[in-house]
C-alpha cells in the first residue's frame, strides 16, 4: 500500500517537473522516467502486458521519437517579453486550465459507478471471465487466454490500436523527413 502511494507521488512529481522545465530535452527525459514508473504501476496492478507495452512504447519509442524531433527544433522555449502577449497568454492559460479541470471532473465522475478493484462480484468477474476461461480453447483453439482475447474476441480493438500506432508513425516520418526541393 505504501509503495503504491510513493509511486503515485513520484508520478505527480515527474508530471510537474516535465511541465516546469524550460529545457525540452530535460522534459523529455522526465517523461521517459514517468513512463517507466507508470510501467511499474501497471505491473503492481497485475497488468503485466500493459506494463510491457508502456515500457516499450512510452519509455522506449516515444522517447526516441521526441529526441529525434528535438534534433530538428530548438532545445528550449523562446521568452516573450511583450505585455499584450503576456495578457493574452494568461487568458488562454486560464481557459485551458478550466477545460482540463472540467475534463478531469467528468473522468472522475465516470469512475463513480465502477466496481471496487478486485471485487469478485463485479460483472466482468461474474459473466465475462468465466466464459473466457471455460470456452476459449473450444471457440478459438488457443490455449493462452490473453492471446485469444487480444487476437480473437477483441480483434477489432487490437486492429484499431495497430492502425492508430501505424498512422502516428507515418505522421512522425513525414514531420522528421528531410525536405527536398
């Protein structure tokens, strides 16, 4: 229990640090650490497959792509000193903060009806899990239940995730390519 609290506290510190630093490379490294700690959180929640994905994509590929993008841009933020721009930035920042708070409130409200963590009376534990355990080999012919769920029962979800990752990769390639005129 105390380790979970410490991990959560470290995640908050990393998130604040990533926003606080003006050096973009430092922020990128802090986000890499954030992803690694988040992988630990997923492992503590017994979602090892998600933890591996977080470590590979969040800490690995994303960090490499951000560093590649930084190699083509400036490393730090430009400081603006005009007062009129500062006022408009403040109004813009307050509006953005309001949107973030509203979105967070909606997300928290959405979790109110969720069953308790590891509740044996949760609908997924009563209806979904027993079916996967009993019928996976009979319906799919695969011994590994996780593979059957990802590849067959939720195959369209997995295909959608692969398409999103592929599209993001193509966009990064277009953004980082050398311009030929």
